[in-house]
């Protein structure tokens, strides 16, 4: 795969890394008000991307909100504005896989270029055409129908590539976005963060908070004792240095 389709693999890797990053932004925020603002800004970002016909990134953004660690945050979602929730529902309908992405395909045909399409749709098409149809017919002739269908997908890609955006690149932002890594334990860690900010059992959560408070209190006490000990040693060291200096001066 790395040899035959390195750019496709990089695209998939980038898609997943950005989606993970948005999830992490949400579930790592312990302040509910800020968390609501983050979700609201993500939906607003999706709206701007949609206006620019950057559909692939719209899906990147929206997929983060459908992640299990984010979608379970009922208290958080309850405070997101009705207007933004309507926008989110629109995007979810737009990228629905029902009837082989019929809604998406219909809307993209109406869009003006440039367009950044949702790549997964066409990768799925190519996989289905290649694996679901024989390359040769029963009489050992080339299956030109299969070849023609595959060619149509590639021609569509060429059409998407025929026009570009008139944007001035921001190298700093680009560098940041491409450097976001894929985290190995992302699913488990993000879900644990989600449980912490909105526990399943409020009573259990309260008990854990008390335990955490006790742990932090003991840690503070230890640090205070440690600090006192260091100050004492610092004082002793100063006295030794002072006595040594007096001894040398007397000599």
C-alpha cells in the first residue's frame, strides 16, 4: 500500500489525525462552558468549509462530533444552540451513506468548482468496482465495462483537480496541521476523559472527586514538608559556606 498509493494513505492518515485532534480538544476541556464553545466553533468551522466546497474537511470535522466520546456528552450537547444543532443535522444528512451517498452525490453535482470531495466515497466506489467485478469475461475477454466504470471515477478525480483555490497558504498553520500525530491509545484515553467530565454515575463521580481531593491534599502536604526540608538544608549550606569563608579570612 505504501508503495502503490502513498498519497492516499497520507490523506487517510491526515483525515484521522485531524478528527482525533478535534475529539481531544473537546474531551480534554473540563470547563463545561468552554467545552460548549469549542463544539459551537467546530460546527461554525464546518459551515465555513461547506461554503468553500471543502467537503472532505467538513466530514473530518463532523466525524469528530459523532465520535462516541463526544456524542455521549448529553449535558454538553443540551446547551449547544438550536441553530447550530440544525446545522449539524444538515451536515449529517448531507454525508449520510444511505443509498450509496445519494444526497452527497446529488449536491456535489450542483456545486461550482473548486471542490474538495469526500475521498472515501470514491475509494469505496473503486473498491467495489475492482473487487466486485471480474477483470475478464467468461470467454476470457477483458471486461471493458469494468474498466470504463473505473475510468469514470478517475476522470471525476481529474475534474476535481482541474481547478484550485485562490488562497494564500499559511505555512505555520499548514505545518501544524500536518504534524498532528495519530495516537495509539486514542479510543480508550478519549473515552476515559469523556467519563471524567461527564460521569455515567453522579454519585460515583462525587466519590472520585473526594478521593482526588484527598490525594491532592496529601501531595500538597508532602510538597510543603519537602520545601521546608530543602529550606533547612539551604540554610545549613549557607552557614557552612559562611563559616568556611570566615575561617579562610582568619587564616
